[in-house]
C-alpha cells in the first residue's frame, strides 16, 4: 500500500521542498495562473489550469543546445542542467502530458536536455477535487485523479491535505515532515471527492479514444473541416498552450567577430505558415485547412500512433485560449476545442 | 547519455563543381570508435558554422574516413555550404533515416528513375551496384535534367555504361543552341518505352521534385509495376532528424526516421503530398 500522510497545511511541505529544490508552483496573476518560482506567495491548488503548461520548465521555450567556438573546428560546450527542481501542484492531465514527452524525447535518440531536467525534477502532483468548465480529462482517463507516476501526490480534503508518497525521492521529503499518517477515513474521503469531481465533468469527447483513429481517417475529407479552418487565425495559441505539443526549431546565433556561436532550440507550431515550408518556398501545408487538420488529427490520433500516448489530455487550454470565440458567435466554445471538432465531424454528410 | 544534437567537426578535403549551382564536397570524418556506417539513401545533418544545419544525402565513400555530399545552392545554408573549400570545417551528425530497401531489392531488377539533383540520393546505391553487381538483376538508370549542363556525375556515365546488364537512359527537357546532345529530349518518363527491366520482377526507386515522382509513379503503375514495388525519397523541412521537432511530419509518419524512402503504397495512405495527390487543399 502507498504510504500516506495527513497535513494540516501546505507550508510545512513547501518549506521542506525548498531546502533541496527550486520549487515551481501555480501562482495567481490577475486571475489567471502561471507556473512560476514559488517564493513568498501562496501556491494555488484549486482547479484552474495554468495558462502555459509546465512543459516550459522541462523544455523551455528557448534553450541552449550548445555553445561553440569556430577556431579549429567546432569546440563545443553544453550547458549544465543539474538544477534540482520540484513541480508543485502539477495536475494529473499535465503529468500525463509529461509522460507523453518522455516518449517523444525517448526512443532511439534520447534527448539529453529533456532527460537531465526530468531526472532532476520532483513531481509533486495535486489531484483535482473540483474541475473547470473546459476540462474533459475523464474522456481520456488522464484525470481528475492520478494513480501513478508521481513522487508525491496531494489531495485537498477540505480539513487538511492527503499526501501520498509514490517514490523513494518522495519518501526522502516526506520523512522529514513530522506529521501523522493518514487514516482510512482520509483515503475514503479522497475517493469520494474524486468521484464527485469526475461526475461534475460536463464535457465529453463524443468518440472513444480507441475508436478515434478510424473515426478521423474516415473523415479526412469531411466538409466540417472547412468552416472551422475559415475562422482560424493560425495564431498557434492552441499548440503553444497545449501540454502535449512538442514541436521546435533549431537555430543559430553567431558572432563573426568572436567566431563563437550558440545553437538553440525554440518552440514552434504547426499552425504557423512556415512550419512545413521547404526551399524555393514550397509549402506542403500552405492552407489554413491543411494546418488546422494536421494539428487536430495529430492531437487526436497521429501522436498516439507515433508514441502510444494520447496527444490530448483534456486540459482545456486550447478551449480557453483560442481567440476564435468572438468570431464564432453563438457557439459556446472555441474552434480549437477537440470536443467541438469531434462533434462537428459526427454530423452526417 | 550520448548527445545526438552535437555535430562532429569534419574537414573538407576536396570540392568539385558539378553544375553552375551544384557542388560535390568530400569530407573527412574525425577518428571514430567504429567506422561511419551508412546505407544508400540515408542522410546527414550538415552544419555550416554561424548559419545552421541542413539535411543532405550521403553520397560515395571514398575511403574509410571520407564521404561525399552533393549540394545545390537554393537558400541560406546551402549557398554558404557550396562556397566552402578544401580545408574548411563543417559539422556533421548522422547517418539518419531509412534508405532504399536493399533487402527487398536483392536479386530483383532495378529501375532508378530520377531528375536533376535527385541522382545524389542514388549515388551510394550506384556505387554498391558497381561493387557488388551480383546482388541485383538487370539495372536501368533513367536520368533527366533541364539541360545537358544541369546533369551531375557526368564523369561517371561511361563507367556505369560498362556495368553488365546496366542501361543508362539520358534525357533533357531542352537543348540550348550551342550544346551537342545525342540522347533523348523530353521528361524522364519519355524513356520508359525503352526500359529493359521486367515490371513483374523489378523495384523502381525514384527521387526528385514531388510532381516528377508523381508522373514517374503513375507511368510505372500503368506499365504493370506494383504500388509496393515503387519507392520514392521525400523531402520535408527538417530540424532535428530524430523524430522529435515535428517539422518533417506527413500525417503520422516522420520523413526523418520512417523515411525519407517510402513505398508508393505507403505514400498513398498519407495526406499532404503531391506524389499520390491526396489531401493537399488548393
Ligand atoms: C532527406 C533529405 C535529403 C536531402 N538531400 C539533399 C542533397 O543531397 N543535396 C541537396 O542539395 N539538398 C538536399 N536536400 C534538400 C536540402 O536539405 C535543402 O535544400 C536545404 O535544407 C535548404 O536549406 P537552405 O538554408 O539553403 O534553404 P532556405 O530556404 O534558406 O531554408 C532552409 C529551411 O529553413 C526554412 N526557413 C528558412 N527561413 C525561414 C524562416 N524565416 N522562417 C521559417 N523557416 C524558414 C525553410 O522552410 C527551409 O526548409 C535534402 C533534403 C532532405 C529532407
Ligand atoms: S488539445 Fe487542447 S485540451 Fe487537449 S491537451 Fe492540448 S490544449 Fe489540452
Ligand atoms: S499539433 Fe502541431 S505543434 Fe502540436 S505536436 Fe502536433 S505538429 Fe507539433
Ligand atoms: S526532422 Fe525533426 S521530426 Fe523529422
């Protein structure tokens, strides 16, 4: 059985984490939430996904791959990535997205930047006992509760917090806390609260995940794509805020005077026009329609085919941060919303 | 953990001008724990310092440590690369990708149909055919270019012509007034009437602009080639070469790790390409 403790408040845990880790947590900024370094403020553990997913802490928007001097061939230096950090209050959906990145950055070519940071990151997850309007994690089985893949797991029990320990690294933190073990009543309360949270999720994907591959393959030429693409701004918000989107560019910053340069990676988005453009300006996804379909189907089917991990975890960010709402008057959601996309495609031609 | 983003420093040993804008670059690899092993049709990510990286097919192996790349100046990085000379240093990481299906090709007739620079990704295979002639049946190389001056590897043509059971068919779109040309004119499919390979026991390998590969594939399908016997080498924007950056994706396939060589049957199931013509919105 998983060892579990009962905390009266979070301060004792946070203080203990801060001794060994740089602690990132969801912090409130003008009513929205951001994963930032936790200093004096209070971490927010109620359910509201952060604008940017925590992927940026493990795979920063821009990161140095290496510095080089070009005097006698390439003389290369890679950055140190040994900062021990804790992701405090990461949601179950975002943990599942992180497991997806483990697949993308694993495989035959392991990405040392991802894995160095990943190994130095303590996952202090928080179950969602309340859910937001945009959430549909239950359609994917990626929330609102987390079963595994955490070091520590918090559940807000209203009269305190349940702290479950999921790894030796988590135990090392827990052992320093002078708090009593949780009782049977606490564990059954957690189960009750999560059942209530699940029941309160109103958004449901119309097609079962296992049936999505065939469903989408059969509807590649469905007429519902075009009107959605027509009002898409190709802004890339849906991919930049998506916790499972991993695409990036590699570029170079070079000083001829110093004969020194830096090679970096930078997030990119398949929604941007240049993404699939090759030399001579030829572009294999020049139209918004082709880009919109690529993003939607990659999220909902192709990523799973590539990595056996879902490309959507139902976090709802693309529902909230797609700026298409005012354009699509009368529709209660954004055009990037996977539930809406599937819903439109379910309509018979 | 090995860092697959880091290029090795390589010194250019020699360069050779092929056409007005195409150059073959021989590069010397550094000392490696194991010999640099690659299959025909694979590519390297070549870095020009201060400019960036580009995917370039691997050509010939000149000796244990020297390999060639043939490059056309089309943009920023390729233009800088063709400006470099013997003694200059480049970065290299690779090899990447799945090359031509050599196992399936064993004992079969081969048709290599290509245009312009599209001959470069077939160069390593042509070397292999020369070195191990018994591995394959009859071989036809159908090679087209805009003009005679746009053909690459012209110094090899006579060597290829004397390979047993090997036919070379050349064609150009257009012969300038001053040029002498004793071969065919017209696009590469025009020479297909003269092919001597047997469609029932041949594999066809093609590389070039997608519109050309579309015409080649259609013409071969009509001549009785099976969709599983036609292979194309595809070009997409690449950044990582390792199935991570997402740029080279066509549907669920990554050109960098699942390709660049795909069968026509595979391409037919993919969106966003011209070869099989599915799902590229106007
Ligand atoms: C598997 C494979 C094998 C190849 N083999 C060969 C070969 O043997 N020989 C050869 O000559 N070529 C080969 N190519 C093609 C070669 O890689 C391209 O011609 C080369 O990458 C062009 O680079 P460039 O910098 O010169 O072109 P550019 O057009 O300057 O740019 C290169 C890439 O970056 C992108 N880009 C440029 N500027 C921007 C911008 N502002 N914003 C966003 N994106 C931008 C472009 O879309 C383009 O894809 C191969 C390609 C592939 C995929
Ligand atoms: S597609 Fe939308 S709902 Fe799904 S994981 Fe990405 S941002 Fe969240
Ligand atoms: S949806 Fe687009 S940006 Fe996101 S992972 Fe897929 S290809 Fe990359
Ligand atoms: S080049 Fe990055 S995924 Fe293929």
